[in-house]
C-alpha cells in the first residue's frame, strides 16, 4: 500500500511547481523554506537559502556575504519582510536581489502573516511576482509621501550604485543641494586636485571627503591617510609628511585627509603650507573645515580668518571647495535620512522597525538641527529604543522634538517697525499737548515752557495737525499776543 504524503510535503511540492518565487521566514526571521523558482531567481542552490537570517536594513551585500549567523543574511539581505508583516499585518511590498552583472533588481511581493489559533505570530510567507520591475514601474510606484518600504528600496538602490565605502547618509538625498554635492564629489574625484570640504560639525563633511577618495581610487587604489588636525602634534605632522613624500616611483598618489584643518595651530599651518609649496608631497590633499560665518563671506581674507586658516594654506588646499548644506536647509531629505538611521539600528537588533510615521516626520521637520546629521542619528536611535510598534510614532520621539513642536505652535511676535521721524514726531506732539494743557491753552506760556518762540510753536502746531493753518498764519503775523 502506497504511503500517503504529509500535508507539508504536498504543500512544498505544490509551491515548488509554482513559477512564482515563494519563501517563508519564522518569527526569528530565519528563512525556513524557499521554492525552486526563488532559487532560480537568486541564482543559488536550494540548500544555500534555508537557514539564512534576514534583517530590514540596506547594508551592501559585500558586507553581509557568507553570513549564516543570527542577524545576518548574506546575499539574501533584500528578502526581509517589512516589519509590519513580521508584526502580523498582511501587506504588499518589494524585495530585491543582485542579479548577474551586479544590477539590483526588484519584484513586488505579497506578505502573508502565519499565526497560530491564539494569534501568536509564527512567521511570514512571501509570494513574489513573476517578473522584475522595470525602471518605469519602479518610478510609477513612488508616491508623494513615500512609505517606509519605498524609502528602504531607494536607499538600497543608492547604496548599490554610489555608496559602498562611505557612510551613505553623508550623500543621500534628493534635494537640489545634495544633488549638487554629489556632482561636485564626482568632479573632484575625477580631477585629482586638492579639495576643501566645508560644513558644520556633525554634517558629515568627513564622510564626503572620504567619498572623494574612494570614488577616485576604488577599493584597490592608493591608501587613504586620515589625520585629525585638532590633535595633531608637530612630531606627528612631520612623520605624516615623511610618509607621503614623493619617492619618484611614479605610483598613484595617496590621499591625505586633513580633518578639522581650521583647528590646526598657526605654526603647524606654516609647516604644512611649506611642504605643499615645495611640492614634496606625493599625496593629494582633501581637507575639512567649518563653514565661515555668513557676514565674513564677502572677502577672501575674512573667509580665511573665520575658518582659522592662513591665507596661503587656504589657497593651496581649496583648488575645489565643496559646501555641505545644513540639514535645516534640506528638510525634504529628512524622510530618507531618518530611514537610513532606522535601518542602521535594525542591524543586529532583535527589534526591527520599518520606518518613521508621517506625523513623527512632521515633528522632526519643525526642529532646526544645530547638531546636524549626528543629532538626527541620536534622535532616531533614542526613538528606535522607545518604539513598541513596527514604525516610529510621534510619541516615541525624545523630548527635544516635542519642545520644537510646542515652540512652533506659539504665535510669532511681529517685529515692530520703528520709523524714527514718526516716533520723534509723536513724542513732540505729546510734549506740546502737555505744555498747552499746563498753560491752560495760552500759547505764549506754552512756548515758554517748551523753550520755543511763539512763531515756532505755531509752525509745529500746524505741522502736527493741532491747529488749522489759517488760524496759525494770522496769529503769527500779528506777533506775540495772548489769546
């Protein structure tokens, strides 16, 4: 008698015959099943799929390759269901994988929660579409207020194409200001010239500087030599310069990254400028410094002084200057940046958060962000820890965001415009009226109280509209007499 196959075996055979990629993850986010269509789409053997752990973040595949420990997904990083699906909500989203040739491809997916009769979440079943999304379809998916899933996909695409060796948040954004910065980074990388990157502390200026090096050099290119000028001693400067001096070998130049160049002491600035002027350095210089104050931007001398840079050194390192915009000037990038920091917190964390809710983003947009990207990162880290759902809500944000919202809700005091002539005329009018009242209407006595002649008092009475001009003229012609 033939044995009857178990329901699970029959279901697996049924899924394996489907042309749709199908897989399942358990409550620990471990892939417990993947069908033949999924293996074919991924370009993997079936045995290389089950057992992998997935997380909802956008780290590059190279950083995760080969990982099979909890909290790591290797090349399957893009298969993690959205946190709302892991929380038990049926939803539609996208998954991605790196196809042959290094291209990142996406497919729509239905995420079906798997729960017991007691509503205990046991996992998620994902059923993918049969075709990859075209660029036109991806563009059509975007909404005016992107969801966490859309932002997740955009960041993953950005990492794949532009940001492998440096912090993605330093260049991510669709604002015109950040598009300009990315264009400038590309031009600076291609030029080989010395570059000065200006920006407020916490703005990611050091990451932008590193991006210039890695975009020009690649992973196997010349080395990056980072130095923090704020703690640079004379001995360390000398040894650093010796290490990057030309040896005449014709090798590619290393990059000397001088962070906080404006904090370098004047004597060390002179030594550095002399070394650059003598052309003894084989290294290309990429430096970072604070932005000059707005009121000192008008002249080169003032700009040099405001940065704490000696003018000749400034000229030597700023063949190209890139200005990193403050976060307050590119708030349209706030959703993408917040998503970046959320997904960074998801990595290696039992708690998986899908993104930041719109009302929470509205609160964040009311803040001025004096600490720039570093402060936004700290706010999202705190909110991630406080969040009990699958998305960060307004209530999860720390107090600083709520203080900013309350301050923005207060009525603004209009700045009162003071016109000096009008203000002085009102005071003069009040004094004349008081003198006239004290003199009982006697203009001669009022003029004496004010230290004026009677004709001059009459002229002011007319000019201030206190008496009619005809009366004043006749009275002045008659000379001083009592009324």
